[in-house]
């Protein structure tokens, strides 16, 4: 029997992957626009490079952070969809929802530097990252329940789900820490470095159960 056929009217798996890659690339590019605008303003005002760096250092840090996080989201999405062979309506809309969260992240990033730091700002930024992670996890769950759409092993999907929910939990813990201890702020996101050891521990526990 020939390979899996795509439902009529829906994009092929490869076309969806290509479109998603393009959306992520555009979102990552949009991150730099506020910095480009600030460079133009500084140049027009005869400001020095040193002054610009001093005034925009927090924006530079947030740009790098968001760029790295979106890149990691894309890498994870790419690995997940590498073995997806067919797309149905639900998987398509889960992908569209995930792309929506990715496109929103440049806005959430810009908010962190355009306004004075406050709890709502932190909630929007870190909360947006958590939502992106949640939608990706829901996509994993859907694929796990619809094996006809992919050739990923159950074990790999289970490991991915464990890691995905650990990342989501760490985003939420980071948000709680940032809100409860304002002096820590966005530095709470360094908790994400705990992803690997926590995930490895949980996978071992599940395997031994």
C-alpha cells in the first residue's frame, strides 16, 4: 500500500513543516526590530555607542534570551514533527495555535523593555513562554493518541512528554519566583537549566515503575 495519504483539503506534512519554519524565522527576525529602531534614534540624536549600550543593555539581554528560547522551541518542534507523516484537521489547528504563540513572543519581548518593570509585564512574558510550551505538549499528547499520523516510537513520545511538562512547570515556577521575589525578576528563568536532570530522573522513575 502506498504511503499515508493526506486528508483532502489539508496541507501535506512537509508543507506544514516548511510553513512553520518560515513563521518561526519571521518571529525571530522581528525580535531585533526594537533594537534597530533604538539604534536609529540614538544615531539621529548624536548619541554615542557607549551610551546606547548602557541604555539598551536590558533590551539586548532580553533579545538574546527570547532568541534562544524561540530557537529551542523550534528545535523541539522540528524533532517532534520529523516523523510526522500525515496531518489531520486537529493537528493542523494545534500547529496554528502553536505558531500564534510564537508570533506573539516578539510582542511580549518588546513589552519588557518598553515599560517599567512590573508584575503584569513579567506575567505576560513568562506566561507567554509557558503557553507556547503547553500547546507543544498538547500536540505531543495528540500525536501519542493518533499513531497513524507519525512513525515516532511510544517511548520517544513519552520521554518528550515528560521533558515538555517539566519545561512548562519550570516556566510556571519561574513566574511564581519572579512575582514573589521581585529582585530576582527574569533571572528566575535560569531554573530552566534544571530541565535535563529533572527529566532524566522522572524518566527513570517511570521506566522502573
